[in-house]
C-alpha cells in the first residue's frame, strides 16, 4: 500500500511540475490568455483577466508565473497569473498604461515601463516576484512635455539582473535603473527614438537600436542606427557614457526609414536588424546582417512583403525568421549563409508579428493579428500546417498579439523553455 501511495505521489508531483511543458501561451488584447498544446495543436484552456489590451507579457524562468501588461487607455494594472493552476492571482497597479513587463534573468524582479506619463514623469515599476508587490516606482522627469505618443517601447535586463534598461521617446534618452536600489544610475542621449536593445552573448556590450536620426520636429531624416556600449563602463558612468562605436543600417535607395527590432544569432556571431518603415504603411523592406566582432555589414537582404519587424531565432539556430507588419509573409533566412531560403504567406491580410518555436525545433506558432488567429508552421517543410482560432466566435477584434513558451530577455530569442 505504501508503495502504491508513493508511486501515486510521484506521479502527482511529476504532473504538477510539467503542467506547462509543451504549452504555447497566446496573449489577447480582449483580456484573454489562451493556452495551446504544441503537440496536439489544440487549445487546452483560457483565462479571463480583468484587464484590457494585454498584448505583451513575460514568464518567470521557473515557468510558474506570467505577467501581462494591460495597455489600453485608462488601464493601470499588470495581471499576475499562476501558470500551473491557470488562475489570476491578482491585478497589480503599477502605473498608467503598463507596456512591457519583463522578468529579470534570475527571476527575482519584473521591470515594467508605461506608455503614458504621470504628472510630467516617466514611470518605471520594479515588482518583487516573491510577493508580487511593487518594490520601487521610479519616476523620471520628462523635458519635452510637448511630446505626444507612447513614451517608451521595449526594455532589457543586464544578464546579472542588476540593471533594468529602458528608452524614453520624448527626450530620446535611455535610462539605466538599479533594480535593488530603485533609482536611475545612468542616462544616455541619442539622436532619435531608442526602440530596442540586445546584449552580446559574451555579456560585454549593450546594443541600442535607434529608429533613425530625427530633425528638430521629430521626423526621421537619417539612417536607423546601432550604438554599442561596454556594459562594464556603462554601469559605472556618471551621469552618462559614450558608445564604443555606432553604425548605420543600409537601406535600399528611396526606401522609407524606421528601424524596428534586431537580434543576435544563436551562436552570437551575427546581428540581424530589420527596417519596418513608419506606420500606417509599414513599407520597409531591408534586412541588414552585421558581423558582431567587426561591426561591419556582411549582407543586405530585401525580402518579400513589407514592414519587416522582428528577426526571430529558431531553437536550433538554423533559421532567422522575419515577421512583418505590412503583409502576411514570413521570410526564412539561413542564419549562417545569410540567404533567403523560403518565404511563405501566413493566412491573409497583414501583421504577422509574433512567433514562438517549439523546443524540439519541429514547429513554430505565429500570430496573424488581422485574422485574429495563431498559425502552426511545420519547420521541416517550412509550410503552414494549421490555423488555430484563439478568438471567441463573437469577439473577433483583431487582438491576437504575442505568443510565448518560455523565458526571454529579448522576445525574438527564447532562453529557457517552460519545463
């Protein structure tokens, strides 16, 4: 009897520990979180949060918690979700229109920026994951109070989890926040909107992607740029630091300009940078590939479709997949040869924006916002396999956003899959 009980207990513990393994999480702006079994390609559950426009989220490295930002006008909270129980733990107030909740690599903190300012200040919240309370609310003065629009986009953590880094669109600055102390330590000045960040595989450099050089009115008149900073020098600089080097993205002649996201290949040797072009047309078509060691461009690719946004890295490091804002095309590129292997349509319409590769490298799950659905891609054949309707039949509002199945610091590269 004791032996049977022990076997049952072990089975319960095993099942509890793997409840989220093989699950793709689809975040919807209508207040729903959808769970998809990646093997059977079927929806296995849904959570209704009390938030709206929960487009972006982050999973803790241990796979236990999911944080979702509610970004609609008037929203002020982050939804905290228990992934194993699939329940809403709480709605945590953090600031006006939470944008991106990003868990630190050690799982101790969640840093959150906000789309709106409050009393002339940019708001950054640091959540303590041990009790899901706001440990610090950092408020940074805005100089350009005439600025209209979202104040910031995507953050990043240093790999030691000590510093949370976020851009400021109003003043074209980047702010480095000491998470434990809850204060700004460094401010960097740029000539355009700092949109995205990444850190080299050796953890020595922070790369800042600026959408493009701006004129006095804020219009992009110059190239999208990368600025590389020594992290060792950056975190001790007071009050700012100078880049180790800066370089431009090369575009096609007369191509509209607005750099979007970039990402390092799995081996850390190359950096892929995408030119999306400004909305609402999203007409950018260039993809640049840079050698990380030399900072030199080694390839310039022009893909089909338009609005090249995110360069996702496949789990096996074989492919770079470019998703697009202005069309329904995904471009698959050989990550070593830097050559387009295949381009496939994913549904109809446009804005095929987010992607999650399975751990075994056999599939990818891709969003199509206009169709309000998730598609399954066969990575062996590079073909669309199945469409999964994540919206309720009577609630198709084009709100299917991010898909994720593990921990990331930049969401184009999954660092740890949910166990």
